[in-house]
């Protein structure tokens, strides 16, 4: 959990404190998973870690929450935290006791490798939950995971904003160190020209760096006059819009965005707000240029790609995707082939095989389970597609990865205890 964003770990901690049910955040493809050590019934030979990993993937596949029993007949539930259309980690709650302890001892004691008294002591430490509450607790966890998914994007935006203000402050500090009397003697027109060129080619990072330099100079030379700063920002907006047009951005979109900017600029209440707002406008203009230069039909293709990354594990057809972007299947298929250099089916299969490779390297699920998780209904077809994409069979890929020995290839056999 050390590498996960702090707000996700805190979400798990708050859930545990509010519900009195243990909860943790875990990376679903790393070793940072709810392990047997979280369960007082663990045994050295148990496969609890794989059970948690499999259940986390199932929660993503089936819509947000998954309730399951571990090997020791204790209950858990898990929900995925999604960022950029992919699962970053899961929130997993449990263990809780919903069955009679004596029934667990009688049914599972021989597999857990502990005596009855030791098991009774262990079970006494597990919170008991009425089965009627489990659905509600799982729903609350799903809502927490959904919030964490959205918050991660917001947290990233906040960090970007703070970083930008820091860069502007550095420029102002450097100007003060030069010993000027509060005004910048010569406005750097060469920096404006560099900014125009960066926007023309859709260079977002270069444009942001240059904008920060110009903002620092404007803030320094304008003193504390917000009105003067707004006037200078309006001049920069004209530069941004003209540069975006020169870069090939649609004129209609530029005109609409410029009109919005003129309306919103009067609402800025501080230099910090002005810097954040102008940075956002810069992103809008450069995105228009980038999209116009890289893909002729940017909106439809990007919307389709976002849909595919969310839905590739499901049974989707060409018509489903075409309907999503409001195009005919025939035209969309031709457009996708031209812009992406592959068929829609080929693109979906690549997404599925990429996920399958991670599962083959990092889990001991059998091929049937992996095929189902990534969206294939038939194992033999999955194997054929895998070989066509990677050049080797799934079994050979797993053996070459060297993560799991051959005897644990079948998860169901690997879970059996003698």
C-alpha cells in the first residue's frame, strides 16, 4: 500500500473506523494484497492471496462490488478504484464472521491446520456481522471506491495547479533578485513568439513552461493591480487563439472558446485564480491543435477508444461501438482502420492480451479463468489469439516469465490441500 495515493489509503482507514470492519487498499496485480496475515485462520499453505486477487478483478468485471468467502469461511467484499479507465487498486473489507464458529471449525478445521481451541480463540477476534448488513456494507464500500476514483483525478489536477503557481513564483523571485525597481524594463517578445510556436505544434509542456515565464513577468510588472493583470491576460488570450488557428484548430471551436474566455475573465478574483484559469485555457487551445494535427476525426475516435478501454472485457460488437459514437458501423470501421492502423477487433484483442499477459505473469489462475476475466468466452480461441499477438502460447509465455512453477498452473488444483 506504500505506493498508493494517500487519499485512497485514508478512504480505507475511514471506512474501517466508521463500520468496525477491517479495510485496506491493495494493488490487485502486486503482492500488496490482503494476505493470509490479515486473517487469523491463515495457514502457511493457503491460497487466500490468490482468492483476494481474483475477487478484486471480478469486482471490476461485474460492476463495482464482489462479496466472497475466503478459505477459512470468513466473508470479505471488495470494490475497484478506477483511474483513466483502468483499475488502480481495490478497497477490500473483511474478514467478518457470518457463520457459526463451531460450523467453521467442523467444516474447515482440518484444512486450516489448527486445533479447535486455537481456532475458537482466533474466531473470537473476528467481528461478527449479521448477513443482512453485508449488502449495505458492500454498497458503502463501492461508493467509497467510486469517490476515490473521481478524487484521484481531482487530486492530480490540484497538484498540477500548485506546481504551476510554484513555477510562476520562481520567475517572480528571480526578477526580484535582479534588483529591479518593480517594473520589467523590456517585455520579452521573443518568449511570446516561442509560445506561439509551441501552441502551433500542440506542444503542451513547452507552452506551459513559456506561459509560466510570461505570467511571472506580468505579475511582477503589474504590482498588485488585478485589473492590469486581467488586461495583460486578455492580450495573451488573443495570442493563444490566433496561434491555435495557425496550428489547424477548428475556427468555430476557437471562436466559441474565445467568447467564453471574454465572459469569464471578469470573474477572476485573485492572481492565483488568474494563473490557474489561464493555464486551463492554454490546455484547451493546445488540445485543439494536437487533436486536429494527430487525428482527423478526433472526437469520434477518442470517444470510441475510451469506450473500448472501459468495456473490452465485455461482449461488445462493432455496432455497439458505432452506436456509442453515433456513426454507422461500416463508416466507423473504415474510419477506425484509417486512423488507428488496425481493425476494431484487432485493437480489442490487443487490449485483452495485454491484460492476460499481466495475469499470466503475476497470478496462478488457469487459462479458463484468465480467458474469462479479459473477455474471451472460449479458451481455445483465447489461446489462438494470444499466440497470433505474442508469437507464443499462453503456457509458454507463463513458463518463460518464470513467476509461477508449472505445478501451480491450474489454480483449482493449486488450492487443493492434502
